[in-house]
C-alpha cells in the first residue's frame, strides 16, 4: 500500500479583481466566495490549506474556518507570484507538494483536488493539471475555454485558446459539430507542483508563447519542463469571474446542485 499523500493547498485571493471587484468577499448563499473555496480544499485531505490574500478583509472573512492566511503583496501580477510569496511565508520545503486552487472555484470537487496532487507524485513531472472532454463545439471555438493536446504518456504538448487539434477534413465540410474521437480536451485551471518548482516558475521570465496566448502555463512548456495531465475524476462546474457567473452559481445552489 502506498504511503498517504502529503500535500498542501494554496488559494490565491485577490481583492482587486478587474471583472468582479472584491470577488473573494462577494456573497454566495450568504457567505464569502473564498470561504466556499476554502471548504472544498479542506475536504480534499490536505495537510494544510492556505489562502494567499492581498487584503485584511479576506483574512477577517476566513477567521475560524481552519485555513491559514498569508498576507501577500497587492502588486503581484499573477496567482503564481502570489503563491511563491506564500510558500516563503509558510516555510514549505522544496519538496512539498502544493496544489494551486483558484479562489473563484466554489464547486471544485475534493476528488479533483486530491487527484492532481497524486498525479504530480506518480508522474514525476514538474507540474500536473487536469482536463475534461470538450462536449460542445462552442467550447472548442471559445477563446476563454483553454484547450490542450497530450502526448501518449499523458504529458501536455501544448495549451491554446484556439481549437486544437484542428480536424482539417472534418471542419472543411462542417464546423457545427465535434468530430468523433477523443482528441479534444478543455483545460481545468488547477495545478500541482513542488514548492521548489513553484519558486522557480515564478522567477522565470515570461515566454514568447505565453505572451502570444496569454497563458502562463506555456512558460513551463517553452522552457522544456513537463506538465502531466489526466482527465478529472469529477466534474469542475464553472468558476466565478463575472457578476453573471456569480448569479449562475447562486442559482446552482438554489437548485440543490452544489
């Protein structure tokens, strides 16, 4: 029997979100959004759950929740930078497995959080992430839905906002449906890495492909590092990035689908 999986979860929480200001503190079912995310992380079996916050009001909202707070700089350009600072505050050793759970995922399944940590350990890759099959053609063409392609060993070959791979012959005649086959995958924005690689990732300069696609994970591939990918063991419902997303999340809870 393998040893129990030892990992931590870190949740970047930025108060000054551009599309939904004050997002971590927006109420969902009468409670702050970030508290819902924290509870999902706590249910996944992590040794520690940290919220990397940029505003003391976030810390206040999580008082008594069982999570730890790292007060990080408001000047960070990305969640990765914020978590690198959190790693220093928390004092994690370089080999600590860290799961980066976005602070706008109130329905993230505990099974998925645990699975990405286990994938990192089992694969020996530098990073690990999850994906789900693309089931609608609109998703394939939506630039906000990031697609990916994998090698035979499960490692990511590329991430893109474009439809990849491009089925030349099928789309030559019909772009209204997804061709048969299991070639199309949507990226789920959850990551696992060891704390040492997290620090290294944050210190790396932005890559050319990253700047073209506005996808931070391409920095890792362009630099020659491995990202392991597996299908998510449980659905990740849409996160919350806009007021409309928040309303849909509330409707989901009201309908008993949380």
